[in-house]
């Protein structure tokens, strides 16, 4: 058996304490704080509190701050080695928001200036700069994003298909987070004092943490530091407050220990999430005591020193945790003065020097997402065998398009008619109880409708335990309304409800609450390939059990923001939105469509990408034997390029079956491929591609599958099959 | 004072989009948070913004909020006492 270990080959860090791991480390051990005054944007005189602002000179005027912070940390992690990583996995929530806010404030409407708005654009920019041809995946699960990105990177390495992955998190300060946390009254006016009796909240900050992770086999060097285990859970409790019992946090930590195959007694230091909010620290302390049963290891939160860099924080702290092992030291809990009897926790008041072999690092966030990592030297000198992506079979389907729900969409599609357009808010809210959705805007309503629809369609009793949702642009209504109110009130007032709802993972978090789904809850975002990222994440991160899981894609059309952000939306006359949901079970057997991502590469400077696709699918003969039809995703903005890619594929593969240009039916929106996956699964059941879609005659599938191709700036392939999933 | 209470009933319903609640459903002494209205801490924060915006009254910490938002009466009493605006 091949053992694959996720070895940490490089670290990169930029925080309000400084640039680079060494500078940060020295300042952390001294107990310095990077919290200070905000200079990045003006605020009203009476709204003023400390923030953690990075003081590094940035290099590129036209590039959003998050991207620049990401590049700084990435370059350090790669250590000047000029070898492209095989994949990039980044956790971020606001992406290019700081720049978007400035542009919207000035009422700039040139869409080219918003081209790096998307959270997914950070990973895409890094991948392009580093000439990475593999997948550039973005996890957007609020404050657990950076740690969840590390977990996904480890899972990718363990498939055996990747050698070097750049993984981390990046986030820049912006009005959305500054005013958003203030509207929630979660800011400590004196600066964060995690775990202190008198703590009042967090300090919003920015930064980036990156790791170069490498798949290694064989006997490890005893000094090698690895990510030994990861644990992902969801509270399924509340959109913005932790479960007061810390159940999700406990389960994430326990899961990470089990994954690392070690007991709690082996943990030498815990880097706490420790935001400094009253509720987080209480819940985390409960989970901590439950895990360690009175034999508590040294612990601290570094958020009094570097602030809370939100989506980046999990990655920043993973980097610090790895450095703790490397240096044999741990940083103090800066800002802490007075013990809180309710916590019964004494964090490090001074730097600890001790042999630290194994560290547990926590990151929790809005939407109830929890991510824990075990980082350290490998005590056993061995890792896991290969963990190939899981295979799933579909047990329930749902979709929403301009034509209506699944049955209406399917009927219209099978007649070869357009399903473009969008349903009214009233229409998508019909199956949802008005009280449960009164605070939710369009994307969350779409998501809940889809999730409930797929569950009903399945007609099973077991509720989904985990949720994987891809969204190209996230909650546009909430983002828009938050900023609109802020600007209309001269930056004095903003809605806490809109702030909570604006995070990309608000929808998946809502679905988790609805189904009490306490397993991994992952939201991915990457333009037109967001759904494929969600499906791939599910194949890599879903728990190894029989519980059903939801894999979905959804996007809302927003009249002002969608045309600014999504170039394909600008090319269409019929605004469209909606999404698709597949309720699935992990299994090798069982009836129902088998679904899985079988190919994912960037098309950027990758001339052989279509050849690679043909090879990944097993070559000409195998493609003809496996697939009876192709659903091709040609986003309007990259239609020419996509068409060339498709033609090249068809020629190389010698494929002569029906090719359905599905965006012509579904419409132009980022997660249109989720609808296509649902329609493909439904087509498989009928075993025939009707003449209305196949052009001339009905084309029987004869037991063959359907290939769902995503084209344009990336090339992705999803296999839909009644037989075994081809991986 | 009655005016302010009636006004507040409507503002609460509008701000929190309580479509299935009629103004008279919100009793003066009825528990606002965690009661039958189904309001929680986020709703309170949303009302905090509305009250600061419309009445120039700040309720900027949890302890004060818990006291002020006990019921409609405590809320309107506090606004009447603190607001620089003429509420009569």
C-alpha cells in the first residue's frame, strides 16, 4: 500500500504584525499587537475602533488588496522555487470586495474594473501567476475558510494525483467586514482580548497565510512537519452564533485527532480560534475541556496579536502552528490579563519554549462551519493509503430555472425549448414557510427550495448530513443592500441581517440548520466552475458513511451587480438564475446515476488541455464506449474559446453522439452546470436523447453515460453514468 | 406615548418583515425576544440600527439591549427618555 503524507514544504505569512514568517514569529513571541488605527478608508467620527491593518507596501495599484496579500504569502511559501504547483486551494470570503466597494461608492459602472471582484479570482490569479494548470479551488466558509482549504488540499494530495499544492487563506479589510461586525456589536473597542474575563469582542483584521504542501511517500525525515489530520463539521445551530455547547467544535477537533490517528494526550499545544467574542470563547472552552478531560495542554489565541483576519485566519494560524513545531515554542495569548472563571482556561501568558511535536489548530465561523487541523511530526512514520475521490449515486434531484421546478424544467427542456429567465421571489419561496425565510433573500431562498426539493424527490427518511454548495457570485442581494444602506447613510448604518446573509456560505449554513446536517458544510466559488468545485470537494471531504449528502449549485441574478461581475450575464438578453441540487449517497453499488468529477484543469496557457481530457477519459474508444451524449457548458463570455475547445475534443475523441449546448436552454448564470447535472441525471433515466435535443432523431443511450463538460477559462468534466463512476 | 407604541409596532413589523404579524398582536408587556414573535438576537440588532437611525438613540451593548428590549413598553419608555427628538 502506498502511504501518502501531506508534508509542509514551505510557509508564508503576512499579518498586521509584519511581513514574513520570521518577522511575525518574533513579534508573536514578544506579545506584540498589530492592532491599531484604520487608514484604508474613511469612517464617521463616532465610528472608530482598532483594526489589524497590514503595513506592508503593496505593489500593484490595479490589483485588489486580498490578491496582493495572497501573492506575498504565496511567494514566501514557495521559497523562490520556480516550479508550478499542481493545484491551488484558497480560503477567502471577500475576495476583491475592498476594491468593489470603492468602485460602487463612486458609482463606477465599467465592468472591466470588477473583473477581480469574485472570491474565486484570488485562487485564479495565484494559479495564473504561478503557471499552475491544475484546479484553482476556492473555499468560502467565512472564518473557517483558510483551515478548510488546507483540509481540501490534504485530501487532494491523498488521491495520489497531485504532488505539490499551494494552500492557504487571504482576506483584506473592507467596509463590509468593518461595519458588518460593528453592526453585530461584536467589536472590542479596546482591541481583542481573547479569553479575558472582560473581553468584548474581536478585532477585524487582514492578512494571508500560505503553505506549500507536498505528497510524500516512504519513511519521513523525523524533522518533517505534516498536516496529520483534519476535521470538518457544522454546528447547524445559528447563522452567526456558535452552538453554546461547542458540540460542532468538539466534533471537528475529535475528527481531526481521529484522522491523525492520535489521542488527545499527544497534543502539545492548541492554537485556539479564540476570537475574543463572549460566545465563541465560551463555546470553544467547553469543547476544549470535553476533549482533554482535565489534562489540558498549553493553549493560546493569537487574535489579540494579529486580530481576526476572518477567512484567512485559519490558514494564518495553521502556518503559526507549523512554526510552533519547527521552533519548539508557542506564542502567548496577547491581550489576556484576567482569567474568566466561566472559561476555566489559563492560556499562555508568555511564550512557551518546549519541544512541541503536535499542535491542534482551530477555526470556526459564520454558517456554523468548524475546521480543525492536527499539525506536527509524524509519530508513526506512515500515512494513509491512497484515498481516491468517493463515488456517489443520486437519490434525489431538484432544479430551478426560468421554466420552473424540476418537472417543469425537464418538460420544457425535453421539448427543446428554452428554460431561460428567472422565477419571482414569491414563486421560489412558495414551498418555504414565510416565518423561516423572512430574513432570507434570493440566494438563500433558492438554496433552501432546491435542498428541500431534492430531499422530497428522494422520498427517503434519512436527512442529508453534509452540504456542498457551489456559487459563482454568492449572496448578491444582501451584499448590494448592505452597501446601499451604508452609502445612503454616509457610512453610519448597515444591516446586521444583510451582513450575516452576505457571506457565500450563508445559504449552505441555512440548509444545514434546516436538516440538522452536522457533517462538513462546504461552499465553493469559482465562477462558471463553482458547482464542479463543490462536487469535487464532496468526493474528497464527505464523511465515509451511508448518510446522504447534498451537492448543489445556485446563483441569483441581481440587476445591478450581476452584469458588473459576470461577463456572460452581460452577453445575454434574458437574465436567468436558479440552480440544481443532487441528493446523493456514497456507494460503489446501488441504483441511480453515478456522478463524479473526472477532469479539472485550467485552460490558461495550457495548450494540451483537451488532449489531457481525452487521455483522462481513457482515450477515443473508451469515450465512445462510455458516453452516449455530451452536455457542453459554453459560457457566453468565453464562447469562442469554448467552442474551439469543444471542436478539438470532438475531433480528438472522434465523438459522434449528440452534443447539447445546455446554456442555450438553461441560461447564462455561473452555476448553470448544476442544472445541467440534474437534467443529465434525468435524461439518463429516460435512456434516450430526444430528437428535440439531438437535432435529427431520438438517440438511444444504450446504457452509456452522459459527459458534462465545462469549457472556457477552465476545462472540467463530470461523468454521469448508470454504471460505475469512471475516475 | 400611545402614539410611540403604535408607531413602534409598525416599525418592528416592517423592519423585521413579520408578514404574518398584525400590529395589535404585539402586546405592550409581551416578551419581545424568544417569545411568540420568534425574534432573536439578530432581530434585536436590526432594531438597534432602526432606533438609532430614526430616534437617535444608541443601544450599543448587550446588557443594555436585554433590558431595553424586554417588551414594547420598556423599549418605548427608553426611547422617549433618551431621544433628542420631539416624540409627542
